[in-house]
């Protein structure tokens, strides 16, 4: 188990980011000490953190990422990502068409 400072170092992120992820429920600590309030993370959560960053780089919001994690079992996460990706592509295509229309005016 890693304390939040160690975990943030391994993830190359700030403690503030991890506390925010905990607050919104996208990455909650494995354990919180009742007496000290220290947050502890495990090895598996390193992968979860990197998945969050990968999805953010692909254009997903934290709310969408949380929904993916909450509503998907391991075998359907890819389907959820594909569905959200298609929705994102549709939004971007509409935006590009609008921008082209503005250029032609």
C-alpha cells in the first residue's frame, strides 16, 4: 500500500489531483485510516490512474470517465469507450461543419 504522497509521486501527479479524484469518485483510495485520515492506494490503482489519464488525453471528461468505470464491467468497458468515442466524433463533425460555414460567410 502507498500513502497518497508516494502514490502521487509514482503517478507523477499532485496530491490535490488525487484528492479531487477521490471527491468526485473517479479514483478512491483503497483504504482511509480512521484515526489519521491518511489515504492509501494499491498497485492496481496505478493502472486505474493511467487509464484515467489515457482517456482524458483521448478527450473524455472526468464525468464521462467515471460513468465508464461505474457502468461497465471489465468486458464491456471497451464497448462504452467506443460508444462515447462515436458520440464525440459526431459532435466534432458538427463543430467542423459549423466552422467551415463560418469561414464561407
